[in-house]
């Protein structure tokens, strides 16, 4: 009986320890460039929605993002490269200061992540074309750090018919 009691106590401590370890896997909260991108992405005033619609779009077949819904918006600087229907002009190159935020949703009401592109060629986190890539959870956790310079994103965003890494016109004409 005493040996069963000891076994149960040991198992209880092990299970408690496993629970503690698994709860520590929370993603690191944004700091530095990631925090700046996160703070900028939460602001919606002054943005133009793709095709002038804030409605959620179903994920395209070409998307590498796991979330089933999205919507994309452009700050005033980036919006200078949108046509009268708020689609990206063919052959456009976004100017410095452009901020493009793709909101990724798990369902029709749950925003879970921001995919962010910010044109800031002076940033140490900018890629060769001047873009700073952010992949930040809605709670401020970092999914992929800006210091990675879009390394896990560029291959998809470089596919045929991209416009300065943007694929909205290709998949949502």
C-alpha cells in the first residue's frame, strides 16, 4: 500500500512538471522591431482596404498561411500604389514608409496573426529590397522575428505575378 502511495505521489509530481513545461512554450513577446511592427499593425485609422472592402476573404489556394480567412490593408503611403478600385497597380514598387498589414483569422471573428510588410530600407532588419517582414500573433507573441528578414516568406512572395512581393491581385483579382 505504501509503495502505491509513493508511486501516485511521484506520478502526480511528474504530471505537474509536464504541465508546467508545456505552459512555458508560449511564444516570446515582441520587442524591438517586432514590437514596433506589432504596434503599427494594430492601428487601422487611415488605412485603405484591398478593393475598398474590409470583408474577410477566404484563403487562396496559393497561400502558405494556415489561417482560413484574411483581409489586407495599406497605409496612406502604400495606398499611393493602389488604383481607383484599391487594387495594386501593375508594376508598382512601394515607396519608403509603406505599411501593408494582412490580418489572418482563424474564423469569422478571431484575428490570430498579423503578416506585416514595412518598407524601411534603413532598418537593420530590412531585406535586400528594403522590406521589414513581421509575423506577429494578435496577442503580441512573435511567430517569426523580423530579424529573419522574411526568409520563410520570400520564396512564396517571389512567385510569378507578384507586385513588389504582393500577391493580392494574383489571388483576389
